[in-house]
C-alpha cells in the first residue's frame, strides 16, 4: 500500500518562520503527521470497493435473470393464446 509523504521538518520550519515557538511547531508537525498516518490507514482501496460492489450486485443480477425467464414464459403463453384464438 502506498504511503503519504509528509515532511515534518519543512512543516515545522514554516510554522517557526510564521512566529510559532520551536517546541510548539515541532509538536504540531508531529501531531499532524500521526493524524495523517492514522487516517491514511483507514482508507479503503479501489479493489475493496469493487469487491463490495460486485457482492451487492450479485443478488440483483440473479433476480433479473429470473425475471427475464418469467417474462419470456409469459410472453410465450400470450403468443400461444393469440395463435390459438386465430388458428
């Protein structure tokens, strides 16, 4: 799995140049790095979503196949009744 690149030193230096005290800037950079890492681990992959999507669609596809057969049989029945009425 890929990882997020977060330059804590660069972030801390930006905070320091903006007037944030050294220790606070370093603490904020470290905290933000941890938050990004934790949130990145909770992300799902495209493959996981595709699998879940296919699992959700499987029963629908089955129901559609059954409906196609039922409609086909009903249509055949109606056609046979129409043909019987005229011939």
